[in-house]
């Protein structure tokens, strides 16, 4: 167990982190999850379960508390369409680890780890893509790599932050946010204690012109205060978007009136195609996105309460 001392981070012109995101670790996670041997991590496959066990092993290495219903795992059933037998029911799981800093509030950090398998789950945009492995390096091995690096940093930095962290790797996102919706309906942690939720989905293909999109800026008026203290010249280019929805797992939390920020580097020519491979990830920019996320997370430490902006909901 790490030796904890209570520290509030002050950002005075420059952000100084006690530990750095490591590019070699990001590569390790992405190359493992997006290897051909994982066969696209389709929901219900043995490779999908292997990915879940890989994440759980990392959580254990970081001494995160188990907060699933069976160790780190929260199992559920997911309906899989567009397979040889339509509407088959497959077993899936969320992987949930908790860093207890004895704080009142908790930040959720999430990303999904499933993908399209061999083009038989969800929507493959590749011509004749049925039966071809979709590795899903950007979608969403990149987000899981980010989640695992943040878990490593916050669990091993010898600092007791003024919030707890709930790390969730969601299953069956590609089938309609099934894992995150299941967690919200069957929470293994008190939702009322959640400060806000950060989601990462496709953060590995940075577009220098557009910048990384941060979706959900309007879900709490406190985000405006946070971003006033983020000097954009010191971080990777970003753009803020008001709406909390956005086709990924933060939507499930948004609909429960929990403030959210969703980090996303937008679509590209390999989206939902067999060509979304690990060698195409921009690992330097991925690290820089995580540095930006850390700055935002640690600015939020200064705010006692975050309020959901109800006027944002449709």
C-alpha cells in the first residue's frame, strides 16, 4: 500500500507531475489488445475474456480494490446482432477497480475494451469485412491503455489525492453501451458519491488541425472554472463541446445527471475497419492527451461540489 500524504495540486503557469505517463507502457497495452491473436475482442469470445483478465491483472498489480461482483468482474448478458445466428446472447463483463483515498467524492475513469471481433459484431465499415479480424487499436485499445496508465500513476505516486478513483473497463460498448448501462442500473458503488466521470474512446489518432475533442463541457458549470486554469498553450490542442452525449459510455452517466468529459480524437479512414492497427497509433500525442486529462482531473480537486447543468439535457 502506498505511503499517502494529502496534497492539493496547484497549477501556477506550469503543471508538474510526480510521475510521468510512459509511452512504452501505452505501446505494451495497445499491442497486446490489438494483436491478431485477440481476434478483435468480440463480446462473448474467449479473446474478449482474455482482454478482461489482462485488465484485471493490471488492476491487481496496482493494488486496486476489487469492486465487481466477482472480484474485479461484473458479469452481464449482451445481445449480439449481425452474427451467423441473429440475436444470440453472449456473456460479457465490466472490469472494476477502486482506489480508496478515504475521500468523500470519487472520480470515475472509464474506457471500453471490446471491439467488433471478425467484423461480425456491431458495424464493420470495411467492404467485404465480414470474417476479417478488426483489431480495434484506436477503438478502443488506445482508451484502455490510457485508463491503465492513469490507474498506475494514481495508485503508485505516493500521494493521497482528495478524491477516490473508480476505474471501469466497460464491456459490450460496441453493442449499444451495454456494459456502462448495466453498471448504472446495477452499481457496485454509490452513484451519489461520484464527483464526475471521464471517458476515453478513440484517443490514439490525433488530428493536428482539429485537436482532441472534449465532449461534455456543458454538463457542469464547474468545468468552466476548471478550464480557466488550464493554459491551452501548455497542452496538446483541444476543443470543447457542450453536449454530454457522444456515442460512448459517458452517455450512460450523463443520463444519470453525473457530469462527464469524453475525450475523443474523432473518426478516421480506419474506423471500424480491419486496418485499425497498433502501428498507426500516435503514442506521443496519446501521452500528451493523458497529460491534459491529468491537469483537468487535478484542477477538479479544488472544487468541493460539482453541479450538473440540467439545461444541457434534451
